[in-house]
C-alpha cells in the first residue's frame, strides 16, 4: 500500500512504499523540461526511495533522452546494439513467440563491471504484457544495515571482483544460447575482463553504505580463496534477496521507472510468453564506487 510521504515536497507528489524503498511520483509532466525546483525534488525523492516510478508519462524517445540528461550525462552501454539514430537508447523487446529467456532474468546492478557503473537506469514501458513481466528490486542499503556489526566489519575491507563474462563473455550465457532473440547482443572477449569494487560502497548523495555485489556480475572476492569467496557471496546473495528487502514493481503502460544502481539490485521476471513486451532504456553515468 502506498502512503503520502511526510517530506515537504512542494512541486511534486511522492507516495512511498511502507518500507520507504520505492515510490511513485506524480504531479509533473516529463514530456517538457522540469523547473529547477521540480528537478531538485525529483532527485531528492529518488535519493530517498532509490526506485521511483512516474505513471502516465507518454514519452517519445527524444523526450526520454531529454529527461535522462536532466538527471545527468548518459552512461555507456556495451554489448547491446542501441536503437538506430538513438545511440543512448536500448530497446528491450520480446516478441510473443520468442523462446529465449527474458532479458535481465538474474539479480544484478546494471553494468557493475564498469570502472564507473551507471548511477541511474531509466526504463520506459511501451507495451506491457497482461501477465508477468514484473521487475523486482532489492534494497542493498537496508540489507547491509541488517547485518551484525561483526559481519559489517569483516566485509568493510573487501574488494569484490566483477565481470560481464558470465553474461556477455565468449563462454557466457548469451554465447551459448540457441533460441532466437530479438535484442541484438554483442558477445565479446572484452566481457571476460575483471575489475574490483569495494564490496560495501558508500552512496555519494545519501552517505548510506550498501552491499555492492550480485550473482550475475560478481565472480569473486579479492584475497579470499575461491571457496571462501563462494561462501561469503552465497550468504550475501541469500541475505539480500529475502522478501523483507524486495520491492516488486508492477508495470503499467507509459510508465517511467528510474532506479539507483548504487544501492539496489534488480531482477526481470518472465511469465509472459505469448505476449509482446516493449520497453526503452537509458542510463545516467555514475562515479567510481568508493
Ligand atoms: Fe538490468
């Protein structure tokens, strides 16, 4: 159930989930540039709630791009061919007869294998299937805060190893798939590269700490043996994905969703075989995690 947030928003309306994680923002028109005050309030609500939905926003691609750039400069999207004429927009399209696994069907934070992963992802719904297709979000800040001080102290110095290899690498899921897929995935040796980020990162706006690992892109922990890393990551993945940390987003058509990759993971549910699903996606550049 949604409730009006107590926070004093003056130009927009913000209805937050009871947990505070996830909110719906109304009272604004994203087809036109926002006033300075409205944009500041949108950013404040986004910082407070991490996943914000804007219902009833029939955006063209140009308008989606324009709003994205009001939030910040575009991020870089590797491994997927962008839309013709719109190099910063990905089309997430799954045809009714498509058999390939739906895109995003594993817990992850977008492009966490990049040196400076995107701060935000924006996803706009064009065609929403009548069943399935929810997007689940995990509150990685609250999950961190729920750990014991002893566990928090143990995780504090650790560097997690990230790689796109399991998904986009030469031996990854997409390289091995046999079913036809509408989206054009570019499998690459580049994807097999690894880099490290702090396992616990601090949000540059809110100052909150959050677990920054995911089953799709985190492949190890620096200085731990593989069995040690597997045990720690296995525990964290199980801990993160408990119901109490999850917000289930149900889509309606012409809805824009914006989430914060610095303190969340997400999972795209399937369950809509036989129906078209069509979304457009942009990202906003982020900082090097610290
Ligand atoms: Fe994603």
